[in-house]
C-alpha cells in the first residue's frame, strides 16, 4: 500500500529538488553567510531580528533568481560540460519557460522586498548584482578569461547588502568587507577552472586555464590574490571592528590559504587545485565566524 504513495510523491520531490538546484544553492549559501556577517558587524546595540530576516530572505530570493536565470542563459554550454550536463535544464527535467518564470519572479520579488522592507540602497545593490552577473559576467565568459575578475564584483555585492541594510550607506569598513570577498573569489574560481579545464574548453569558455594550459598564469594569479588577501583580511581589527582573536585567526587562515596557492603555482596539477579549492571553501566561513565571534 505504501509503494503507490511513494511513487506519487517521488516526482514532486524530484521537482522540488530540481528547482532547488536551479537556484544554485552553493552560491546562495555564501551570499547568505556574507550578508549575515556584514549585517552583524554593522549593528551597534541590539540586533534588529526583523530587519535581518527581511534582508536575508530577500537576498536569498535575488540569489536564487539570478542562479536560475544564469542557467537559462547557459543551457547550451551546460549541456556540453560533464560537470553540468545533469543540471535540471540540460537534462530536460525542467523546461526553459518555467525556469525563466521562476528566475524572473524570484529576482523581482527579492528586489522589491528589499526596497519595501529594508531600504532603497540594498534594492539598488541587488539590481546591480543581477545586471553584473547576468548581463556582464555571463556573456563575457564566452569571450575572455578576464570574466573571472569581472564576475567577482557582483559576487561580492551581497556583503554590501548586509552592511547597507543597517547603515543605508557604505563606508571604509564596508568596502573592506567587500574587498575580502572579492579577493577570495579569484583563487576559488581558478581552482575550479583548473580542475574542469577540459570541460570549459569543450563548451568554448576561454578560461585562463584553457588559453594558458601550462598553468603558470593560474598559479601566479592565485599567489598574487592570496598575498593581497592576507593584509586586507587584517584590516577589520586595525579599523576597530574586531579584536586580537580575529586578527590572529585571520593571519593563520590567510597563511594557510596562501600556502595552497603556492602549491598550485609550483605543481600545477589536479591534487594541488583540489587542495586550493578545499582551502577556499573552508577559509571564508571560518574567517566570517571569527569576525562574528570577535566583534568589538
């Protein structure tokens, strides 16, 4: 008697999972934790839980919508890459029209939510994120490897949304948080680009790892951005935002992250790229936790 019920529920569960995947939850996770952290760091006195909830939920909608629209725009490229060929759109589990509707509705809902419940500046930043991600970064990926750097700008905007939700303006401290997230993204995506360089080449993406297959430039850029990240990550303490615990932890994390960049520069192989990717995945949440715990 239970099997027919399971059979009826299974397609629904799969559909929910497909739309969840369509929203690019990995990107959404980092958008939410960075937005929360900057909101927390900007708050002086009691935390405004309602404002925080509005900010996070609206940001999640914008991120989900952007992820879905990005997959609509890249459906052909995704179908040509082993890493992405099983996504909902190229696999045919979700058709383009409902995916487009989902992306448009959630994006607009998130932008309007920020405008009506938070403030106009956060709404503007959300719009800039969508424009930069969908209409600058996404098409640029097909023409130049500099798209990775360009894409890091909209990728770092969510941390400003959290800051401006509280202050309705951006000062030096907010820009420092933005800079940390911006620099972190480059080695993170270079590691991915190295690991899946054959996929990117097959889909016609001129990633740095495709146009410079010897890996020298990939290693060089990883080291440069990681070296710049270390002093920038220490500025929150210098600016009076955090204490010595954060400063010490950020230094240790930065040096460890930098060491994985040096390794890929020297070895230029998949194990080194995987280590760099793992380090990037661990680095940012740990850094943000330290920031939250040691807020002054």
